């Protein structure tokens, strides 16, 4: 059922904007490039676009490799007062902007071309006083490849409908593209502890800002990052949350 | 491929008239008496303007807004936009999934459930 709903979002995006399965596959390819360096990742093999397309169809147009893994796990964040943070003698990361937004079933006015991040993203960037183009790194919740594409567009990294072209040719791979994403391998390759899949996004963003990501995927001089996610179902009802983080 | 057993829908006082009509083969929706807009799923209060709403029988005609066939499980989930306006989540039944397309005309077909009232699905028009 979950995959079906995301499948409908992908199908609609393809119909409306000409997005292709090859373009969606690039998102998984980028995640796998990062996961190869993460010894804890469940899937460490680098995959190709063709391998994604050749994996079994689950819910058309989403293949098995368009879907995240399912794992155990969890995470925690310690948020402290500035004076305590300074005593810890650790690289400091501050919350610059944050926003949440629900998207419901709209009484039947269904529009699958956007998600709640279309509200939470711009609000978080506005509070932080920065633009998507300023981001050195992005953690994008990735239950499915289409989940990433939708949020990239809604956060404003590219125009609506341009997500397919944006993610192509390794644009999300650290050291290769313009927007390194999910450098731990994300939910697509590293871990996805059910409804705790969001916190791992914030954790990897903090690692990047502290310069503590794996050297092979660490973004040089990473001083601004965003983490965003949705909970619920992309194609029916969900909540979206976005946080903009900065290095002190 | 429509051999899948569909779980009986949860019923409550608000939805009871809908399923009672469904058992008689009638597909009801609700429309606002104030703003005149139809919505889905049926609610006592209009989700757009909070006005009073009333039942009406829908035409059962619609077009596919989006769909996703799960071939191995043997069903196709879809959003169908009704002729009356609202878009509803449903299943496309008795139709080869390879023959489907977004924008395609479909018509209502009630499908039996496991021990409950039938639920509205759609098939190629």
C-alpha cells in the first residue's frame, strides 16, 4: 500500500513533467556512491542506473531499488544552551530556521505535484535568512527515490518539474555534483528505522557541518546545510519538516 | 486479477448511509449546500467552507488522475477524478494494467468485500 501511493506520485510526475525512471534511478545511484564508504550501511554496493531499472518492479513505476531498505535503528540529538555547548569543546551547530507543515487530503482536491515541503521549506529558509542555493549539503528524507525528487523541487533547489533533470549525472554525489545529499547512504542504502527515518537525516547534516562525515564524502568547508523530511504518505496525507543548520 | 480479498471497510454513523446505498448499488457523495462544491470522502461539514452538506447520487463516471499497478499482488491503486469534481483513492479492477493511462475515462464498479458492504472501484469505461 505504501509503495503504491508513492508509485502514483511518481506516475503523475512523469505524466505532468516528463520525468523518467532513469532520472529517478540517479537518486539511488548517488546514495549508493555514498554508502560504499559507510561500514554500517546495509547496502554498500555502488549501483548503476541500469541496475535500478533492471531490479524487479514493485509498484509501477517504482522498482525495488527505488525503495528504501527497512532496518532497526534510531537516533538522538542533544540540544543544549549556548554556554553549555561552548564548554563541550565540540564543533558547534546552530538551528537557523525550522518549519513544519501538514498536507491533508484536501477534501478531494488532490494535487500530487507537490508535498508539504513546499510550505515548510520556504518558511525554514526565510527564518534562516538564506537561500537553497547557499546550501553546501542537503539531507533529504528518502523513503523512495520520488520522495527525494519531490522535496528537492519543493525546497526550491530547482523549479517545479525540473527535479528529474536536476538529479541526473551525479548531481547529488559528493565531490561530483552541485548538491551532495545523504552522504551516509540515506534510507535508500544505509538504514531506515521505520518512522525514525527522519532523525538520521539531521544527524548526517550535523556530521557534515562538524566536518566529521567520512573523508570520502565530507563536503569541504561545509558551513550551511538543510535537513528535510516527510512523515506519513507522500501521495495522501503527511507532515513535512525542514531545518536549516549552520556551523557556528 | 480482481480476486484479491478486500477487507470490509470500517463503518461509523457518518458513513453508514454511504454503505447502505452501496449495498443497493448506489454511489453517494456529499456536496456543500452553501458553496455547492462536492468533496471526498463524505463529511457532515464541508472541508472547504464548513457549510452543511447533503448526500447526492454520483454519476459513477470519472477519469484516472494517477495509478500504480502492483502486478504481483494483483491490484492497481488509483486516484480517480469524479465527474462531480473530487478525486478519490480507489482501485482499478477488471482491466489490464498495461492498457491504463492517466486521463483515461473509467466507470464505477462496486466490488464485494470480506463480510462487509461493497466498495467503489472503477473499470475502463
